[in-house]
């Protein structure tokens, strides 16, 4: 299998993005518009919630899909891995998220009670885009 990660295999390709926060006495508002805040066009949005205590999510990489993950509520840890280096980032603010490039292994852990993980994606769901086996991930990275 060819390396579909387009040469992006370094966790330094991932970056924290702070969205503008518009403060109002009745609550804050943050906006994401295609072509402005993120380095990709959003084609899919999903959120994960009601995660039982001690449960992990993620545990995969994408061949082509770019993602932006934000803690819409509560907090959780994102563990990113490029096959050579690993880093853990805690997300706990609704206007701060992590851009994740293709070819990065991601695990989500330590969900607080009531947390909501919001993910914006560059592509519609495609099972063929997922690499769910860590050994296969390492094999693709090191080709």
C-alpha cells in the first residue's frame, strides 16, 4: 500500500487554533467560516458526548482527511503521534482547538463529565480513509 499521507507525518504539522471570541453579556460566540479560520474547507461536522468515565475514543489516523477538534464543553486530552514523536494536548476552552493533519495517529482520553468533543472535517465519512491498526499506521509512515 502506498503512503497516502502526502508526506505530512510530523506532529509539528498540527497546531492550536484560537477562534475569535465575541463576548456579549448574554454569552460568548465563536465562529468558523470556510476559507477563514481553518486550513481546509469543512465538509463534515460531528460531535462525541456522554463518554463513559475511563473510556478512550479515536485510536486511528486518516489518509487524507484534515480535522479540527475542539472541546465544545468540558475537557479531554488529545494524544497525537506521528510514528516518531508523541504529544498530549488538553483541550478545555470552547474557542481553542487543535488542527490535525492527515497521517497523525489520534487518541482521545480523560473526558470530563459532560464534555462534548466537536470535530470539523475536510471530507465526508469514508471508511477507506481510516487507518485503525497501529502497526499498519507505522508501516505507512515509515515507507
